[in-house]
C-alpha cells in the first residue's frame, strides 16, 4: 500500500473496500504491472473509405486496415454513428451530443491497457463525431472505487463517467456516488439494445428497480485445452486402458484432476496436464473457489447470514483444487495470471482456465498489438479448443460497467457517450481491438461475422463464451465483496501451504461473519436477497435454469 492509498484508507472513504486499499492485486492490475503501455498506439496501414477519411481527417485515430475484420467492424460502427439507422442508439447519441460540442468529459479507466481504447479509438472518434473532448483519468483498480468516493464526499465534480465493477453498484448507488440512467434511457436509447445483452449481464447494472450503468465487459472464465493432445491416438489408447473410459475434455472437477495427472505422467516435462494462477492476490484464488464451491451446491450464507463455507461442499472443493495442483506444472502455486498465459502459449501445459483474452492470445491475435508485449508469441495457435468449465458453472470474474458520476456537470453529454460506446456496433469494434481487455458480452458480438473472422476458430471461441454465460455464476454483487474475496484468497493459499482444509474453511467462515457484522447483519441480509435474484447467483439460478439460455450456431 502506498501513502496515498493509506491516507484514503485511514480517512474511512469506503470501509467495505479494505481489501483493495490493503493492496490486493487484481487480474487487471497484474497485467498492467507487466504490460503497461501508455499513450497512442497507431496501427500501420490504416486504409479508410472516403466518407470516413473526410469525417476523421482532423485527428489521428487508431483505425485498422479497412480490409481486415477489425477495420470492417470499425467502419460499420462509424457508419451507424453517422448514417444510422436513425433509431439506432449510436446515431441518436451522436446527433443529440452535437449540441455539447466543446465540452470535455473526464472518464476514469484502469491505468494501462484498459485506457488505450478511449485514448486511441473511442475517445478520438467521439470527438470527431460530436466535438466533445475526453480526458482519460487513469487510476489503479483500488482507486477506481476509492477516488470517486472521495470526490463525491468533496462534491468536486471531478469525474463524469466512471468505470466500475458491477459488484460495486449497490454501494455506489446507495452512497449517492453514481446516478440512475432511467430518464436518459427513456429519452435517447433504442430499448432493443437491452435485448442484445446476454441475459447474464443484462440485469447487472439494475439495483432497486433503477438502472445505474451500462454493462461493458464479459469476463467469463472458460477452459482452454490442447486439441492435439486430447486427439492423440496413443494417449487416447493409454487412457482407455488405464481408466476404462475415453479420454475427453473433463466435465467434472474430479475428472479434471485425473486427466491433468494422466497428461503430466505421460508427457512431462515437455508438457504438464494443467496450470493455475494460485499465487495470492495474482489475481486471487477466490474466483476458482467460488465457481467450484457453487458447482458443488455450496451456499454462501444461511438465513441468519452466517457463513456456510465450512461444509462438505467446501471440503470437497478444496480437495479437488489440491488434486489439480498436484497434477500441474512445477511452481503452479506461485503462478500468476500472466505467467500462466505464458506457460500455455509456450506449450508447457495442456489445460488452463482463465479470462477471454486467453483465446485471443492463443491465436496470436492479441500479439498483433505492440501493447501486448508482456507475453510470448503463441506456439499453440490452431491447436486450442474451448470448453465450458468442469463442473458446468464458470465464474463471471469481475467485469466492468460504465456509470454516470452523480456530481457530473456534464451529465447529459456523459450519458450520451456511454450510450454510444456500449451500443451494439461501437462496442463490437471496441471488444475486437487487439490490445483491448474488453470482452464480448452482447449477442451481436457472439454472432458477428467480423469477430468470427479474426482467426480460424474464433467462431468456436465466441460460441463457447456464450455457452459459458448461459450457466455462468456472478461474483457477490453486494457490499463487503472485496473482504469476503480476500478471506477466500487467504484461505486457499494457507491450504496450499499445508493447512487442513476444514480448519482453513472455519477460519475463513469466521472472517466472513466478522465482515457481515461490521457492515450490519440486517443490511447485508437485504443485499444478499437482492443478489440472489440475479441470474447467476447460484448453480440453481443460472440463465439456463431460468429458461433464458442463448443457443448459437
């Protein structure tokens, strides 16, 4: 923790984010530390249609060659913004925003790769279309929560648009830090855009009957595996003789550990069965535990809001995770997310589960951007398959929504940018940026012919992300999430170090109870009840179980 973060903590700006202010890294912070690249990142060879040349000539904007899939998606986004359809949200936002020409919008983004989109693409394009400038305020992930809270307390009006985790929505809404969007939506938005969200994400910005932002990042975990290894005739024969069943991509966590151990026994040290980001806080073991615990039918709290971690489901989860560790690459328990990516790209492990950039990196698409200089070129391109997580219920781990700062002096202009940036055609182009950490979340993203053309297996990748969201599970969208998560991370790392699983679960449950009591049992009970209404709150309450699954071809 640096001195600024400590001052924020001691000032009591946001008690429920103790864990963040204590310096716990997240996936994006870790990526930023290893691969940060500030400023403009022009792509060579940009060729634009004549109408785009005329519209954008005054500003150097990061646009891809118009003949590429990304270039075609960008051209479609610009056309939707300038030519319509007239009832489209992108066109309506641009037309309404022109009266605010000359205004500057201050928008928070996580420092590093996340900020390249508004710096290089969406910010400059918006300025050319509307005359509205953007001031990108790069913040560390903890400061993306604490700084808006501080500016709200000071009533400074420093920010217009906030990038926030969906899990923060209840706290920031109740605290008056963010403003509801319902009136602006009624005035400007094509409501059909809501139906284009995958159902797992559609309700995330909704709280107490109001809409507090636009969801903007589909952070679904998924399984990525080596097709060539699973299709190897000798390995298939040996597995069938050993276990009396076919070698298949695992569908249960027990099978996952068994298959990983088999591959390690057969192929190590050239290739090991699996690898995991098990290092504390890098980005944290909570995501894996939460998805496995709930796949095992574990529940977080009882009716009295007492933690239910120390249960047979909790013990089974930790035992499965330990078995997977044993079957993995040496040094598994000290791997972070980026080191795991590197191991997979170099062919050192046969299976990993991680965020959607994994698929883009494995295909060498991300590496076409200079900003992605912290991972190697992929040696497994064309050999990677995509599957829903073992256990059948992957975690939607973190994600982002765009929210309107309550003290914004430019609220309407800020809203219009948010509507435009998250509209179907513009958001597609943004999620296709090779350096982007924004991941597909709209049905039109999954179905896009342009996205599906980025690499030969991109269609399978997108279909799997959609299938994963159908059965996906959400982080705890309620105050205290950061502290609950940090307890789980500590619990897991203590088990890796030798602590008995039952003892570790009891310690974590006691910490959860302390967090709940600190925030108020009755208050937390109400938040938990709201959370349980969301699709994806439990394995028995998924998009699929509610009859809303999206099936793609």
